[in-house]
């Protein structure tokens, strides 16, 4: 018996034609186009946000990449990055920071500091040369004043002037039969007083301050260690000379220091008992030495002080 209740099954077959435009290949092409446009606009943004120095570095790389990679240069490793650091998360800065943002600034600051230091050094050298010329002119004036004064001309061999690293050094020394002071006393001889007053008046012509020291020979006093000694005598004579310079017209504020040095710095190092070791030393300080005296309440190094305060060197004022 046949089953008349079954429904017929109809299968409809459609033949495909040449409708290639309805395939999926266009999607790949469109994705490539969108990617290219995104890259183009990203490039435009980067170029607009990049500093001129970085652009020059990029251009230099593409002109000669091997040279830039090997030798470096502006932009090859010192260009700054918009996003500092690295890693997968661009919002973080946990990667290696490029050197440009720090090193470029450091180099700029170092160059500027070096230029400032060089300019300052040149200015100091020019000032030192000008000051040395002023001190040499002062030396010539003192020599001329002593030579022009008939009362002081016989004592010109006892006046020793020279320019040292500390300034103009003026030394008034004893001779065998012509001492500057009364024996074992701070009382000035009349001619010593005249010499100091002449010098005091001339010293006002420069703004430099002075360092004044008294010196004796090595002849000891009879009072022993606890009595009056060459230390007291040299200090008293230095202070007496200061008073005489001021009496001659020198500004009292020009005096920076007055010391007595006993016989520790001999003019004649071979003979500490030579009368020439008894002297008064006046140093017209240059600016550098004066600043060393005044800086932070500290003084010049002891060795410099001893060398500056006396010792051999220099020539008599006039012959």
C-alpha cells in the first residue's frame, strides 16, 4: 500500500554566474586603504609634534644612515621622544628613556656654562693685566718721588720694590750704619719717617689695600723666652710704620693686616744676622690676594704669606 500522505520535496538549484563583485576580496582592499590612511594621518601628527632638531636628525639618517649609525650626530641618538620610555603600554614610562630629552639639555647647559666660564676667565685676565700695569705705574711713581727728593735720595738703596704674585712689594731695609729704627725700639729715625710719609701719600692713588709686616734679624734679646722678644719688636715696628703712613695722608681703611714676623723670613737667607733682614715690608695687594684674605673669614695660605711678606727678590728703587 502506497503512502499517499507524503509531501513531495522540491530542490531548487540556482546557477551562479560571473558576479565577482559580490565576493569578499573588496574587504581586504578596503582594510589596506584604511590602514594606509591611518598611517598617513599618524605620520602627519608626528611631524607636526616633532621638534626641528629631531626632524633634522631624521633627515640626516635617511641621507646617510650608515654614517649616522656609526658616528652619531644631532638627531641620531639625542633626539627627544614624544612618549618617554617604552613597553607595550604606551601610557607608561617604564622602558628605556631616550637620551635626547636629558642629554641634549645637559650638552646645551654645559656649552653655555663653558662659554660663560671662558668669558669670565678672559675678563679676569684683562683685569689682572690692567691691575699689574697700575701697580707698575705706582712703583715708578714711588721711585721717582724718592729720586726727586734731595733729602730722601741718599736712602734710595734702602728701598726695594718689586711686583710679586700678591701685588707690589715695598721693602724698607736697614744698612749697617743707617738703621730705620732706634736700637731695640719701635722709634722711627727721621729719614724713615719721611720715606713712609711719601709712600703713604702715593698709596692713595690706587684703591688696593695693603698688608704690612715687620721683620728683625736673628739677634736674640737678653730677657729669655718669657721676656720681650723679636716677635714683640717686629709687631711694634710694623704698627709704628702704619701710624706714619697714615700721618703722611694714607687712608686708614687701606690697611688690611699688620703683623710682626720676627726673624722667620730673612731677606738674606744665608746670614740671618745681616742688618738688611731688619726691614718693613708693605705689600699693595692685588684684587685676587685681597679676596683670599677676605673670603669666608679665611686668610691666604701661610706659605704664601711668608713668601709675600719678604725674602729675597726685587731691586733697589733707583741707582
